[in-house]
C-alpha cells in the first residue's frame, strides 16, 4: 500500500484527548550520586521536555493522528521553558495557568544510574474550565495518565470522564499511591481499558490477590492490560492472552509510555486488541533497539504497518 496518513483511512477522524503532564526536567550529570548529606560534583546540566503527556503526543505525532493534549502550563521560569521546548517539538499546549510551574530533577552519574526528585507546580492540576468547550462528539478516545489524577482537581477530572461516552484508557503510571481514596474508588467503577504496572490493580481495588484485583476491574466492564517483565498481558471478561517480549523491554518509562499510547491509539483507530498489543510491543522493541529514539523512517514504517492493520480489518 502506498504511504498515506492514517487520517485518510479513518473516515470520521476525531481527536484523541490526552490528559498527561508536560514537564521541565533538569538533567544534572554528576560525578557521583549522593548517598546522604554530601556535596555534589556537577559535571554539566541541561533542560529537557518530559512527562507522560509529552511522551504520548510524540507517538500520536509520529503516527499522524489528531489529538488534544490537556497539559496545563504555568508561569515562571519553568513554565516559560516548557512553552519554548514544546513549540520547538511541535507540541501545542492548550491550557495556560497563572500559578507557578514546577519541575523535576534527575541526577545522572557516568554509568547512567539516576535519582529523581519532583518539585510539583500547577502542571498536574486539572480545572473544569479546561474542558468547558469540549464536545464529546469530537473525541475519538480519551487517554488519561496518573499524574493528572493525583493533582488538584482530580475529582473534577473524574466528573468530566464520567460524562464522556467514549473509549477510555486509564494509565495510573505508578501514581496510585498519590491519589485520594475517593478518586481511586470512582476510577474503579469506570468501564475502561486499564493499562497497569504489576501490582497496581491491587492498589486500586484493595484486593491483595492479584487475580481478584483484576477481576474487580473486569467485572465492572473493564479490560486489564498489565506490562511486566514477561510482556503485555491482556485480560478481558472472555479471555486472557499475552504477547511475547524481550526481557525488561519496558524498563524505561519513556518506552512504556510509548507502547501504552501506541496501544490506545491503534485500538481507537479500529485495530483489535490482540493486534494492537503486538503493534505496541513492536514499537517498544524498535525504540529500545534505537537507544530510546524514533526517527522519521521508523515512524513511516509504523504508520504503514498501522494502515495495513486498519484496512485488513475493514
């Protein structure tokens, strides 16, 4: 099939709405990671655009799918940095905040080991005005990451999600412990596709047994995708199936975000779950092979692959 955009294949193309943060990350390269109250010898540092929302839209841009990134951007030096870096990356930010933007810090030693610290600001906060003019008829699917479910206004975001009768993909992203109890209780009731890390279903449902925890989400009409060392496991009300995987494929968070978004996007575009999982894992493997990046050739190949899956199904 000739190269073409996915938009030509999907007749009634709508936007994929993504709730996930865009963050200014300070990468500090140090001679040695501190183990306690000791001085740090800084080799050099730089700023980079990071966050689950940024990782997600990199996939959607690569696949040439339409989206709205609902990532608040605040004031201050870090907010200015996010806006500047997002513009250079071709990422449109729709939501402006008067409150101060925070940042994250990664200290990295010469062997690549790192430590992490978050100084949160308004970049994780939802406000009902953010989606006041959103029309559910224009939304193909919603992808929501845990950072936006752990900030201020998470209860209002839950209310918005509840009103939208569209496919919903919930990715807690290791943030379940930072969510309020009422937010977790409300989330469990959603008929959503859950893309989880190992153990997160137990945190959400308060079921110690992992199988029982999955069943709570499935019995409420959900589908549970778990990313672990053995690949991607999908559990539905009717069947379980797993993709083969190379060891520790999803060790890097960016790779995991990429695969999660690729799965949600391909499902939203009309691919069945089994093939969507294989598509997501294939992109993850390519990214790892490339050292964490995807170039234009890679994305052209993945777009053609997705087009073939969509046209074959139709």
